[in-house]
């Protein structure tokens, strides 16, 4: 379902950057579940480059019951660019949810003008994919931009509208990354680094996919995947505290 999206991301990354593979523990890099009606396979990849400290993406293939492609790209902490977030999900060939966004680290006006406003022309071209759905697990005013793609849709729209919008957002992100000037003041770098930590903690504490991972691959594996791979700068929640 979303393999063309994965391929486009990979072609873009390998065509633009000199990537270094980041090792993932074998049991987390790929796992197969025989639970339920459809076997599920989850596979992940992770890289870094001179301008990107972490490039991670994951594909879950559970046949018709679920197809999921997820990615977060983190710039080096000498750059204060937003993170590039991608979530593409389909369930039972009936429910399709798509999210693509530049996830802002800061909310001040200058930051919004530099990094979020450039998204507006693309957003305006794909207004049909910017649905006011409301967020169950997250605060829309934290780590989300006002120009995100966020839609419940159908298979044809994914092919005809979501895919070109996704390409446009990725290409804009690479342009912004190419043009970015790194900070050199340790105080700025420390502030950005802390923002990366805060993002990981916020996301790990609220990640709705934790329950899905647990149902397919077990709670212990899901915990490791969440904190050792997806959001490795987050600290696990205290024992006995349930995920939202």
C-alpha cells in the first residue's frame, strides 16, 4: 500500500545525502507476529548524515488488516529546523489515515515565519487533505504546524492526491535543510538538543501505536521498540503507569 512512499523517501535520501547506517538491535529491526488472522511483519531502518542526526522509518505489513508507514527525520541539533513527521495508515482496506507535517520545535513568531509559512503554498494546493479531525492523543498546538496534512480518506485519494502532496512536502523540506545555517553558540545548540529530548518524551508518553505494537508483538517488545528505537531520548514511564 505505502511502499511507493517508502521508495520515494529512500530515493530522495540516498540521492541527496551520504548516509551512514545506524545499527538497530536485530530483534527490533525486524519482527514477525503470527497472532490474529493475518501474520504481521514489522521492519525498520535508521540512518544519519552530516545534516541529519536520525532518519528512521518503519513499515508494518499485516496484509489487508493493516498497512502502516511511519517516519520521523531529526536534523542535527546545530539546526533548529522542525522534524519531518510522516504517518500513513490503512486498516482493512477501508480506513485510511494520513499525516505529513513539519513538526515545529518552537512556537515563536520568527520560527513560524522561517519554517512553517513556506509550507503554505503546498497546503493551499491540497486543502482537501487538511481536515479538521481533532486529535485524540496529542495537543494540536504542540509539535504540529497549522499547515499539516491530516485526513481520513480512501485508496484513490492516497494514490492521486496524498502521494504528490507527500512528494512536495519532502522536496520543500530538503530545500530548507540545504539552506539552513548551523548554530555555533553552545547555548543555542543546548536549547535545540533539549527540544529534541522534549519531543521524544512527549511523543513516547502519548504514542497511540504502542497498543498496536503490543497486540502484534507483545508488551515487552513494544516497550523496547518505543524507547530504544522510536523515541530513544525519552525515559520510560514509571512502572504501573499506563500509556494514554
